[in-house]
C-alpha cells in the first residue's frame, strides 16, 4: 500500500509551479487557495486534502490523477533514496 507523502507532494507542486515561472501569489490565485496555504504545502508544514489537490491540478491544467501520479513517483524516489 502506498501512503501519502507530504514531502513528495510539496516538492512536486513547487517544481511544477517554478517550471511555469509562477509565484506563489499568482499560482495560489489560479488554484483559489490562500498563498499561505500553498506555502505551507510546499514547505511540508501542511498536507493537502483531496479538494486542494484537485484545485492545484486544475490550476496546472492537468488531471488530478496526473498530479497524484507525479507525487507517487516522487514518493517512490524518496523511499529508495532514503531522504525527503
């Protein structure tokens, strides 16, 4: 069973956002979440719930399952390397 990995989630979300040259302020507006909420997710101080994952995926223009898949792949990399 795969467990949700907030380190992987934060890393993937931050990577996708920076690849698009978007600030937290701008991207959080696209996702309709508070900038502070996004910052806490990216810094792994907060775990995103399903609704937030859905909003973030939509803001990136990708299906939510694609975002989850990327998080799973990142989590697998973290598990094999042993570091967050």
